C-alpha cells in the first residue's frame, strides 16, 4: 500500500524529513535533561496521568522509556536500511566493473534496392546528369557546369562572373 505521498510505509522511515525528525527528538530529549539520573528517578516516582494500556507500573519513566525505545528502534531501522542501500549500490557498482564488456557485432547488412515510403522500388539515375536542372543557378554555381567549358561562360567574363543569375 502507498500512503498519500506515494511511498510505502516501510520506506517512509528513510525519507529525509523523518530522519531529521528522529534526530531532532533525540537532541531535544538530551537538551531538556531527561538523561540525567535525578530526572529519571523523579519520573520513576511519578505516576503518569494517562499511562499506556500495556503499562505495568503506570509511571512517567515507563512511558518515557517506551517512547524512547520506539525512537531508538526507528533510528536503528534507518541505519540498517541505509547500510543495506550502500551495500546494494556497491554490489551493483562491482557488478558493472567486473562484467565483461560485450562486443557488439554488426548485423549482416543486405544491400536492398532503395524503396520509397510505400515500398515501391526506386530507379536511380546513377551518374546521368539531371536534364531538368541543367544550367539552373543554385547557390553560387550553375548546375552541370562545373567542369565544362561553355561558350556563354567565356562571353560572361569567365568564372569571376559566376555569381550572376542566368535568366
């Protein structure tokens, strides 16, 4: 089952907020002096106003010890889970390091004749020049005039005039 935050109950104890909460409870407990012997003895003599149902003596010390045992158990579980995560991560890392690299072999590629989008075979012209585009201006050159000496080119002033558009 997942709770409202989308986490399972067992993984909530590993959330940063919960870890900080447990640490703050322990710090607060120490700062207020509950670890001192005289405070512990005073709690042992004082009856709790609302003792837990499972309480034997019903004293404040018993109630305090129950809650602090719970906090200690949470802290231990957090440590165990973090250690398990570290071990799991190191195992994964070791597995990646020791895993031999796989050699990817190219598949046998069969030269198929080119096809259009519908699967019809295309008939390419090969080295033949395109008659429709012959002599048209594309960019800074005329198509089909790269190696040919044309009469018009010599009358236009040579290659220096190749930037002009042919009409």
